[in-house]
């Protein structure tokens, strides 16, 4: 008989940040603890989440060009991309919830925040039994010499969170909302207001991408890919087939396949 697994068996300690904190504090916390998103709170009450994607969009907006990153508060980037559960509920309720939301918060009987569950927490306990082909998403590419302003436009217009970077017909790296958030923060802190518009147009994808690109073959076992993603704390891995880019596996695609 299989032992039933409950939410309390997979939840982790909640990681929160006050809405009055700055987005630079939020980004630093996410990078230091390897999580995304954070729980946004106001006087211990959960009011939403703050993600790397939301910070990247905020820092890349021309409307905020005259504000230093450390002067922008979490309250301006809060999203309601979460739902809640109780610790004694079955782990089975998490699958449809995490297929819709980035984060599930856990309350006790007094509605006190006691935990959280993200996609990686679920994948540590439950894994899809699908084949590699059934857990792959379409991979979107971008040239290394493309301008970051064009990258941001594609991210926003097409709701794409990651691109495989190509240069001279080779796959050289990956660029995600995390790379954009980090790059835009550094750029805004280093370049004065009067020069930002001109300088940002010279910023290229290869200047901000993460490299080298981590690859697996289409024939690799899905469980092994998940192990690698958890061990390295990465959200995606590109998949190759006979030397050609076949697709990409993400935490989201794995949860959606369950």
C-alpha cells in the first residue's frame, strides 16, 4: 500500500518580503536563495507575489527611467499569481494548482502563513511518467547580436520568458527574465539618466546571456533531467536531437505533463 503524501510533506519554509521593501532587495533575496517568486506581505498578511519577470519589466520600462532601482518599491510590482491550501490536504491538489499558479502558499487553521510550495518542491516528490517528447516545449531562439531592447519587446509581446541564444549557427547560451532583471539593474545603476536611452540601444543579448548552454539529448531519461534541474537549481534545459535543437524542458512543462 502506497503511503499517502500530504502538502505538509512537500512544503518548504515561506520566503517573504514586505511590500515596502525595494525591488533590488527582492531581487537580491531571490538570487541568494534561488527562488522565484517571493511572497509579498503587508504586516504579515499575504497580498501577492513578486517575480523576477515583474522586476525585469519594471526596470526595463522607460516610465521609470528617472528612478534608481533602489528607489522602486515591491508594492509597484506585486502580482496575485498564487493560491492557498492547508497542510493536511493531499499532495494531489497541488498539481492542477501549480499548472495555473507560480506559487501555492500554505496556511494553518488560524490562517497564519506556515509554508509554500513551488513547482520544484512538487517535482522533488512527484514526477511525470511521460516520455521526453511529451514534456518538451517549443524552444525559441534569438541571435547573440540582437539588441536587448528587441529581446524585451519579444518577451512582452509574445509572453516568452526564455530564449536559446545562437551565434554562427551554434547554440551559445540562454537568456531569461532573470538575466534581463540583473542586466537592467546593473545598467540603471551604472548609467546616468541622460545617457540611458542611447546606451541601452547598444546592449546586446550576448552581453547579458547565461553561458554555456546546458544540453541533454532527446533520448535522455526524464527523471535524470529532473535530477539535474533540481541539483543545479535551474528552471530549464535545452533538448537536442542528432545535433539539432529539438525543444526545451522547463519546470512548467514538467508540471503541465502530470
